[in-house]
């Protein structure tokens, strides 16, 4: 009887909600599936605290619970990624979704590393041979969660720090010591492709060897998929060659760096580079150029053929022994920048600067005095107070900015300046800080507002930084009146108002380059329009789009005879 009771207790399993397959099934059945973010958050509350599971369950039960929970939410995880890239926006909702994904991969890493170490320790203590296929799968998922979490951090232009590299190398050596480093498994049941701990690590290292600060998240995703496609052709060896221009120290807490003469040597250094993958990249670029069609593995990441070819060109150039260098010399810029976001606010700031530079003032007392002089009775009012000295143009500008511009202005620390670029350090990241965003800026001690395009985002000295493309000359407020694109009648130029055509606010960025910033969806090839500056009309034709963003198009134009 005692033996029967003991056997029943032994077979009953843990009373934890996730201690048995039946309990796991019941929990998974009640998870909401409508919103993938909610699904991930519900499961992550278990994954992020694996030590609490271990307090109530043996290692085998914890491992089973973690595996089943993670595998069950893979469809929700895939849907969350699709939603992020399909929305293709930089706002609060996109940032919230990205934080949910980042938290999930951090929780998955914690859970898988915990169960991997627990099962390995249990096998050592029992003296039994562990299930190596299962341990390899757990190790692969551990490294994969680390690498994917790092990629999400790069989407926010935050590179891996010393703690991340130390953690990554700890997992690498743990897998090596357990004999799991190069074992190939399918990470998840529905994935036909096999991978290994070493492959996931190498993909993460190769990804960090590419300049990411001037890429958008969709471009980074396309780059990551491209690296995974050619990774098997890359070299990772113990010595430097012309095919391995990068290196990494497996015992340090730094990421990869480019090889240079006279550098430190040692047994912990590994050298890597494209090797035969360079030829694969060139072949892939030629195929894209010929077919004009993206491969299937670049689906659902908002990448077109032109972008894919540019990314391949970037990889080919940067992975060469002699990468491209900066063309223009930069000089230090010891001044703060006032910055506003978007076409509308940049134009408003430029209008304020034009008013201040014109010499006009915001003082209306003179106008009131003239009206008093024309009064029939009473004459002019006596001056009761001493007239204030005239304001400088900068003071007039600051007064205008205080009426709405100043409240939404950020202050950036200027770092350096060149003929076509500007570097600055930001106090913090905002959702609109994205590659291709249009900004208006001026130096604190200057009057003129100018236009820039964000080209690079990153971090230095613990703070975010940005690189802008800048344009020569001083921009001007303008308006564009489009002609009827379906009409080619000479009367259209004589009576535009009768046709009900509206005026579009624009910025003349450069007269020399004939470059306009206009609202989205303005451009139509060779469309006639009137460019209005200071009340004067200039007939033009729209010649081409140089760039576009969420709230603007940069349009090249050519002048027509009036």
C-alpha cells in the first residue's frame, strides 16, 4: 500500500500550473491571441523569471515548460515582426511594439540559459549521458535570443555594450565546454533551416562589422537576412589574411574591429571576413540588377530592389580590405544647435528668420501714434515713457520663436561640420529621430535657420548622436502652385486662380541646385508649376525627386521662361 501511494505521488508531478503537459495546455488555451503583443507579454511573465519556476519544479519540468511556451508563441512573434515592418513608421506605437519584442528576447535568453545550465549540471551530478540534441537546441535558442535582442537595440541605434559581449562570450564558451558549439539543429519545429551556436554567434559578429548608423530598421533587417544567406561562405580563422580584414577578441568585452598595422596579437584573437562570400554578394547584386525581382528571403521587410542593391554595394565595399573613407574634412563645431522637426515647423522657423533679417520690428506703438495724429480732437497722446532702444534682429527672432517655435525646439550639441555634413550629440532619442527625417536647425548665435536631413544615428560617450546632410546657402520660404497636370493650355498661366488651384507651402533649399522641399505626393514628372517667393512668380517644371520622407519630398526643378 505504501509503495502504491509513493508511486502515485511520484507520477502526479508538480502542482505548479506549468508542472505538467496538462497544466501547460490549460494555460496556453486561455492566452488571448488577438493582439500579438499581449500574447508575448503573457508568456514573458513566466520566461523572465526562470528561477521561480525552478523553485517549484525539477529542471526537466522547467525545460519542458520553457520550450512549450516559447514554441507556442512563435506565430504571435512572427506576426509582431510583420506588423512592425508593414507599419514602417517611427512613432510611439512602433516604439512600444519594439520594446515588447526586445523584452521577449531578453526573457527568452534568461529562461534558456537557466534551463541549459540546470540540465547540464543535473547530467554531471547523475553521471548520465544527457540528450545532446536537446541541449544543442537549448544552446542555439540561447544564443539566438541574445543576437536578435542585440539587433533590436541597433534598431534604436544603441550598439552592444561590454556587458553584452561578456555575456555572449560566456554562452559561447559554455556551449564549447559542453561540446555543443558546432552541433546543427533546427531551432524551432517549423523552421527547415538548421543552425548552430557558432553560426548564430558569427552572424551577430558580422552584423556588427557593418556601419549601421545610417541605415533604417528595415534596411538593417534586410542586411541581417543577407548576412545569414552568405555566412557559410565567410572566413573565421586564427590569423590575418587579405580576406579577413576584421578581428575580435573572444576573451574581451569589445566588439569586432578592423585590422590595422602594429596591432596587439594573442591566442584569443580571431580574424574574420567575407572570403568567398564576396563573390556571392557580387553575383547576387548582378542577379538583382538583371531580374529586378527580390528573392523570397527578403519578403516582409519593406525592402525594394534599389535598396537591396545599395545594401549589397555597402557590404561589398565595407568588407573589402580598403573600405571607403570620408571625402570631406570636418572641423570642430563648438556651438549648440536649435532643432525643429518636419517640413512645416522648419518653414515656420525660416519665415521667422526672414522677418527678423528684414529689419522690421514687432513694435506697434509707432502705428498707434500715427493714428492719434489723425484724430480730429485731442491730438497726439503725450509720451509717458521713454522709448525703448530698437531690438537687434536676433532679439526679434527670439521674440518670434517664443510664440510657438521655442516650445517644440530641441537643443543639440554641435560636434563637427563639413561642406555637406554636420555632426551633433542629442540629449535623448525621440520617436521622430529616424534616417531620412527632415529638420530645421540654426546655431544659437546665428539668425538663419537651415534645413538638414538625418543621415546617421548612433551613440558616443553614453549619449545618442546624429549626422546631418546640410545644403549650401540660406533657404527661403516659398509656395508652389501646381498647374493642372491634364491641361496644356496657355490660358492656365494667365488665370490660375479661376481654376481653383491651391498653394502649397514649400522651402527653397538651394537656388544653385534648384532644390525644393514640398509636401508628400506633390511630384509628377515634368509637371508645370509656379514657384512663388516674396510675391514674385517664377514658372518652373518639376524635374525629379532627389529624396522623400514621411512629410516631405525633395524635388529638383528647372526654370521656364515666363
